[in-house]
């Protein structure tokens, strides 16, 4: 389910997956197939980790990588979940064909 909530986002972030929703900054982003696919990959990651563990791992990895790079945005870019989603966002079939725990190869 896609919802638009423009006051939820910081800076240049435009989309977020929060099971079972894809939350977008602007209504026009519903037409951005690559962004929607990126967020669908995150929904698959959340399902396979039973939702709550996904968020715990995501935040922990973000904090650790931010400390490693001394930069919050670079830490975000290097989260394994984000690496998998960015690497495969142009493959519209990827959410259906991805292997379970596909993010592990990006650790």
C-alpha cells in the first residue's frame, strides 16, 4: 500500500518502506517505478526478517557504519539492505526472484 506523507521526510529523502506501507514524499513519486521497486525490495527484506528484527539490524548497521565512515549519510549508503536495494532497483523482477537473505552478500 502506497501512501503520501510529505511532512515525514528529511532533506533529500523521498521514500520509505515501513511494513506494510511505502511512504512517499510527493504524490507524483507514485509514478517512479525505480523508487517503488527499491521500496518493494525493502518490504521483502522486512518480511523475511519478521519485520522488527529488520529495523533493529538496520538501525544498528547504520550506526556502526556511520561511526566507521564518520558520516551519517555514508553510513546509510553502506547499509547492506540499502546496497541490495540500490544495486537491484532497476530490475523490476528482482523483488519476485530475489533469493532469501539476498542482502547478506552486501555485508
